[in-house]
C-alpha cells in the first residue's frame, strides 16, 4: 500500500510537470530559453561593434596628434640612405605623442616606449616603430607607427607639390563577439577574433 501511494505521488508530480510545460507558463519558459542565447549575442554584438568604432576613433585621433607634432619637427637630422637603422631624434616626439594619446584614451593599458624602436627609411624618408607590451591583456599585440616625412600632397598642375608628413597608426582590436559565437557554435571560424585597425593622418611640413 505504501509503495502504491509513492507511485501515485510520482505520477501526480509528472502530470503536473507535463501540464506546466503545455501551459502558458511552460511555453513562455521554453521560448525564453530559446531566445536568451540570441539576446546575448545581440547585446554583445552591439557593445562590441561600438567598442571597435570607439577604438578606431581613438587611433585616428592619435595619428592626427602625431602628424601635428611631426609637421613641426626639423628634417635636418636624418638622411635618406637605404638601410639606415637608427631612428632620428626628431621622430621620437612623434611616436611618443601617438603612444601618449592612445594611453590617455585607454587603448593602451600597459606602459611602453618608442625609444630605439624605429627602423628605416624604407621606402625613402619613412620610418616604422614596432612596439609590443602596450596591452596588459594581450602583451604580444604590436603597435605599429609609420612616419613618412616625404609624403607628397597631390595639387593642381599650376602649383608645386607640397611635401608633408603622413603618420600611420596600426593596432589590433579583439572581438568579444567571437567568444560568444564560440560558445554557441564551437569551432566556428567564420568570425575573426582579431581585427587590425589602421588610421592615417597627414600634415604639411613646417620646417
């Protein structure tokens, strides 16, 4: 008799669960379980794309600040000799201005320096700084700062070409959206985990 009562109780609980699933409350719960992952992807995507656009704006601003500093620097301390490795002293303030701008805006999260990092000119009058260790979360990320002191602005045929400086800044952006996609679809490589953001700014040389 006791076992019969236990079986009836279990059957009653099972019937209650079935009625709950088939009822409005159960349907709502099932729909929420289906929609929740899609909602997480949607919210993460909005947040992530906003972060990528924000970083792009900050890198563009850093390139502009570097170009402004570069335009005021002298050109008497370097020679366009192929294979020259040492970077001119006049370029260090340019790279430093870019680094300080990125650090102030939160793109760089670790201390790094442009000292003795320049290589060039390749091509002529172009030097590139390749710096790592500027991100505490991704210490192997490389910040590239290319300074072309021989950039020529296209002008009309009746005018002489204006020589200026072009500063190009490149830094990777890590997508959080990729991690969410990996949780939903393990092994899916459709979405890139890292995107390289590149911005360039130009200015006429003043000296």
